[in-house]
């Protein structure tokens, strides 16, 4: 465990290449416990890759990443330990289609954390209440709407009681009318003090929820600022241009 | 819908279809009556000898009455036939239990092991007062079942390891799997069986022999596994990357992710080619005759060696074909049912 003064996530001079393509360039970022970070930037700027490095879905090639006091290296056990402490929500939900909603939620607690099935089910039902779809527990993911699936995915990520939640464009694959229900759940989590890093283009959500805005472009972190300053007085030209485009003055 | 309108809608709904219907009926009229005449009306039933059949002039089902024990059990000692019969019944019971999804529990593996041991004791004997019977005397349907069922049961898990190995990021494991699959797929089954049965013993030290049935069984297993592995790999490739990532992100280990997330989905997708391979394996057991084993087909052939019965080979082969068909048809229907069963609720 980390002491309160230490960051729960620390990226220092992280570099990564996909073949010859330099996707992350000297990325340095600290996230404190309870901090809510929203990452934005044009597509291909390395936002998703950065947060996928935090739970080692992608391997970084230079620099250091320390999560909750564990440095990510080749040690498989350490990686699995970090993944248990870090929940992740994907753009395309990635629920397990052959398992029911409830089974999706209890799988990791029972198999990974060794929780008794009864307790895991109780936790899962409580989380389904929280994302407001307890009545869907016995259904298969394919029978739910996109918004419902993403809420189940959030509940699944919460089942291991993670210290950090990563959101990788959680609303980008949703029909517009379903975006709200997912953002509501995320706002609720933020209000409870969950440490979270969200990659998203939902600027309204970002302004309301974020403690820190991070803008990335071409593999670099270009600007880090509190939302008020970020949206109203961006310091960097590229940030201004990007905000101009997506907010559409 | 009443019969006449059904006929109109399905058989005479266009000039071409009307013509095809008439032609088909004419063909059936040519074929069916002589067939019924041969197979039923003039057929010879019940006990008798070749002379009975010749006098009757039709199908000689008498052959089956007289020779079915030789066809079914080969040269297994006649007074001990109850043992392979019981072994077959155990096999069928085991398969029936395994086919039921409710019994897909860890104990099923133990049940398989136990049944195979019991079948082995029954067939070999030598303990519990059973007369010992050499494997060279095993034959007929029990031999076919022993080789087919055990080859499939062993090849299946092996093929999953091969398929996972072929997709592995570890170069040595990947190279081994690719090399194995390509090598085995590159040669005919007959040569694999020859290798297992003729060449392999040459490499063993003096005095050590491995049972002939076991060698054929290993040959069949290794061969079938290579083909099955490619079918399984097809399923693995159809699973979206997101499923692997979600399993990783939840902290599941590689084997947990494979066992709980990826394989259940991948195997369901490739039930048709997998069952295809099972059926092929079952029928290919008839090739073990080239290494001197008397499977169902070879035993049938042996029964027809009797000079008097030789003219009635058609009846003998028809009977053997019917047995093969029963097993293969069951596998085919079962796989269709299983596909529907596993698809329930999803999508």
C-alpha cells in the first residue's frame, strides 16, 4: 500500500513503439489517490495506449510505471496483482457472451480472488443495484442494450474492489441516447471518491467531474491543468485548436 | 394444408418441377420394387447355410444369423464373447452419460478413467478368474470402439494444447506445434500406422515390445490430434481480441483465461469441423487392418472368407456399413443438438 502523499499511479518518462511508430514519447504523469483524471486528445495521440500500459495490456519499452507501489516489469505475478487492483472498462464492453450477467461479475472474484461464491454473488447483486440493472442478472450480455452492457462492464470491473478504475472511451461505441446512463454511473463513482482515469470525448462530463485534465497529442502529454483553467484558458496552442474543434465555437 | 394442395405447392409448382417430379417417380418405380423384392420378399432369413440362400435367390440375411458373432467380435475366443459385449455396453453407456450436459463435471474424467480400466480388464482378462486374451485376438466392433473412442478422447485435449501452442508467443513452443501439425498433416494415415507398427519397434531396445493395439491407438491419436488442432485454432482465431484483454484485465492467468473465457466460446464455434474429424477418425479405424488388426470391417471380410458364403459379400458389407452409419449418424445429430443447446440464451 502507498502512503497518502505518494501517487497511486506514477508514469515516468514512459516510451513505447508499435514497430517503427513512436506512440508514447516521454510520458510522465502522477495520479493521487482519489484523483479523477480525464485524458483527451485527437485520435492516434496515444491516450488509449497510455492507460492500457497502466494494467499492462500494452507493454512499455522505456521508463517506469508504478501502480499502487508495484512496478510493472516482466514479473507475471506482479502484473496479475496489479490487474486485480485496477479495474478496466473498454470501449466495446468486452463482456463474456457465454456467461450470464451475474456470472460475468462473479467470475474474477471467485476464480482470481478466492471469494466464496455466495459472497461474490451478494457483492455482484449489490453492484448491479448500483448500476441500476439488478433485474438483468440472469440474462446473457447479447440480450442487453449497449448502455446496459457497459453498465454491467463497469460493475464487473468494480467486483474486485479496485483501487483505480480505467475507462477507455466508455461511451464511444454507444448510441447517443445511452451515453447519459453510463456517464451517470461514472459520475456516481467519482462522487464516492474512486480514483479514475478516463479517456473520453465527453467534455461536459470532464468539466463536471475531473480534478485534472490531461491533453495528449502525437504521443506526448501536452498540457495538464484543472478543468476550469483547461477549458477557459488553455495554455497550449494545440489544446486550443483541439478544444475549438470538439466544442465547436 | 390438405394433401392435394401440399402436392401442388411442393411437387408441381412449376413446369420444370413437375417434370422433375415425374422423372423422380419413374426412377423410384424402376429401383424400389426390385430392391424390396431382393431385400424382403425373396430374402432368406434365420438360420441356414449358403444353399438355403441360393435357393431363396434374394438377400442372404442368413449370413448375419450364422456369422454375426465372427463379424462383431473377430477371433476373440467364442465362449468369452460376453466380455467384449459387456465392454461395448459400457462404452455406449459412458458415451450416453458424457453426451449429457448435466454431467459435465470434474468427476466425469474419473468416470472415463474407471470405465476404460474396467473395459481393459474385461478385454484382457488374466485377473479375477478371467481367461487372459491377447490383444492379437481382439477384433470386430469392440476393437473399432476401443481405438476410435480412446483416440478421440486423447486426441481432443492434445489438439487443444497444439492449437494453443501454435498461437503461443514463445518461439520454441510455437515452432514445435507448427512442426508437429505440418509434419503429421503432410503424411497419409496409412503411413503413420505403418510407422507406429513396423518402424517404431525397430527403434526400441531388444526385448521390449509395445502392444500392437496400443501402437495403432497412439498412431490414430497423433494423427487425429494434428487435424483437430487446426479446427480448434480456427475457433481461437474467431474470438475477438477484447475477450482476451477483458480476461487479462480481470487478473485471470493465461490458463484461467483460456479455460473459462476463450475455449468455451472457441470450441462452440468449431463444433461442426470437430465432429467432422471425430467421424473421420471413427471410419479411419478401418485402416488398422493394414497393420494386422481385425476391426469391424476386417472381421466382416474374414467372415466372408468362408468359401460357401463368399457370394453374399454384399449383405456382409451392408451390415458393416449399417453399423458404421449408426455411430456416425448419432455423432452428427448429437453435434447439431449440442450446437443448439449451447447457443441457448446467447445472441
